[in-house]
């Protein structure tokens, strides 16, 4: 479904399909961007293993820390391209406890550390050669919706459900002709029934740093 079609559906349900509109086109586009971002965060909808700029890190000898794409919410899997095994996930506190002097060890990486530096991944041991780390990540949409011909990146079967967040935002607009707390609440409830409750920043940061369990349990 294209953005223009989604906006038309929302305008029809809002009874706002004749100009001059109560909600402008830029407002509708902003609501749609917000809807896709919220859906992606709440339901962990976008899993990526192939986008080079996001899922591939080129290592250098003697360099341990590498920046992640700001679109990455969680790392589900990391693997050196030349090795058969996936890298283990480990926390700084565990390395401090189990491997004294770990910060200076070099070799072929066997683990990755998620709580060493915000927005980055640290490899252990420090790579001693050029290599490639391949990631499987949960991420946000690569590009914001912008024109009526753009298509949301999440699965097409979910496109229509984005309308609930858009209407929640529309009915929350601070104006006597648009604000309706009851309808806003109803649409928020429908959105949450489809995509889940809000994924807070504090929860996401904790999961990113501390989650050492099964990456396929739905948490991340």
C-alpha cells in the first residue's frame, strides 16, 4: 500500500476527505512516519541480515570497537564471515570476572560485547587481522515516508493497521474541531492490540545491554 492510499483511508475514517482539511497533508505524513516507527519498535518487525551498511562490519587489526548503524535496535546474531561459529554475546562484567586482562587480548574474535559503549559493538578478543563481521539485527525503517508514492517498509499485511496510530495522533491534535480523547484512546487501543504496548527507551536500552538469553524469545 502506498502512503497516498493509506492517507486516503485515514481521511475517509476521519470524515476529512474534502479540502480544506482539518489535518494537513504534512501532518498526515508525519503521523504515518510515526506510525511505522512505533510499529517497528513495538513488534520488532524489521529483521535484517543483508543490508551491507547496517549488517556488515569490516574489522581492522588492533581495533576492538565499531560503530553500529543508528537504525539498529538489537543485535540478534553476529558471526565472523570466515568462521563456522556465531560470536557469543557477553557483558563487560562477565569478562571482568572470568577473564582478567581481557581488554588487551588479541586474536580471532569469539564474542561480542554490547554494553561497552553506546551505539557500538566491541569484539573480544581484539581482532588481529582484517575481517568481516556479519550481523542479524532488529532495526528501524531505513527511510522515512515522504511522498504519496512511498510504501511502508513493514510487511504489506500490516499497512492498514498503521491507520490506528495515525487516527490516534489526529484525534490528539490540540484543536476544538479535532481533539477527541475518547476516539484517540479507542484507536490507540486498536494499534496496541496489533503491535503491542509502547517500547520504552529504558526497556530497549536494558535489553540491548543486558539481554543474554534466547534472541528468538520475542524480547529482542
